[in-house]
C-alpha cells in the first residue's frame, strides 16, 4: 500500500513582504553550496525557515548555475521510516521527474533501504545542475533509522548535491567530522540575531515607527538585537499602542480594540513575555 503524501509539506514557504535584508547570512548559505551540509540551528523565533525560503528564492539568479530544491517540512509523523522515505521520494520527483527509485519501485519499505539511497545518489550525481535537499524542522526527528539514512546521504553526497537542515538543536549526525573536514557550514543563534543596523531597518522600514536613523548600542538596545526576528515582531507595536506599553498598561490597546473577554483575544491583544524588555529605554530620546 502506497503511503499518502500531503503535497503542501513539499511547498517552499511563501515570503511576507518587507523582509529585512540579511545579505551576510545569504552569503553564508551560498558558501554551503560548496560544502556537504548546511546546519541552521537556533531556538524558535529566530527566522530559520524565513531565511532559507528567502535564500532559495534567490538561487539560480542570472549568471549563476541552475539550482533545484527539494523541500520537506517535517513533523512528528515523519519519524516513521516508511513515511519519511515516501516524502523523500515525492520531494525528489517533484523537483525532477527523471529521478526514480530502484527498478521503478517506491521507497516504501520497513526501513530506509541503503540500496535505494545509493540508486538515488547515483541518479542525482548525473544531473546537470546543483541540487539542494532542504529538511525543515529537523529537531522533530527522533527515529534513529531516519538519522542513519540522512547520515548515509551526507557521507556519500556527490559534488552537485547539498543537504540543508533547519533545527532547534544539533542532530545526531557526524557534525564534528564534517566540521574538521571543512564540509559543514553552520548558522547559529548568534548569527541569526539582528545586528543593530538590521534592527533599525526592521523598526523603521518594516514596522514604520520612524525612529531616528541610528539606534545607539545601549545595554537595552543590545537586549533587543540579541533577540530573534520573531521577538522583535512581537515587541514592535502600532503607534497607538506604544504609549500604553510605555505606561505598562493592561495588555490591550483601547485604540485598536476593547479589552478582550476572558479567554478570547482581540485585534489589539499583545501579551508580553516576561523576559522581553520594555521598549521605553530604546524609544526614549527619539525626535517627536
């Protein structure tokens, strides 16, 4: 029986408008095309998926060799080796219909067959373009059979094939060996944090807060740049809400909406994580 495949798991996520330019990170990802494995590892909210989707969108630009991408958005169900192999097959064939398992048989099996992986590697190595396999949310994978299959792939990748993992923690792969051999590119939490310039771009151009051109690197602003893009998004409020936050008012904005009823959430409802700094030290001193 063929395992059903939800095709939306194979779609590269759409990008929202007005993203902060992060050329320094895109260049690191480009460098990964000359390595076997790219690891993007950071907690939730640091923009891993958005970064990869934006990078993929720019691949194969004019003057660059053609690049094709097979994307899988993983979930807990993919710990089943049969299901994982079915999604791997679908992702590869979605990218290039000429790729097929051994003898035309599906990859569905009680385990990820090494012979199937060898056949697939051989087929990809003959392709006339660069091929990227992107596995998002890899931290959800705990099955050793899946880790073993990914390890086998990484250890035997041809020059035109690269694996990209987005995860919240380091996977049980031979990272130390890959690092020692110069075959690993890593983007960590410290890399994904906004620089002062990126934070200023986000607050001014994306959120439209019209702050002064320069945010001084005070201790308070440093706490903001050490956060991920998701944290900055939560903390960046409409101008009508800024005064309420500055006064540490209840967690609702009377201009946006009335206070939400118990257990509900109105349009102006914005709970503040206890670890998030109040914006007043950063916003104070800005011209009116």
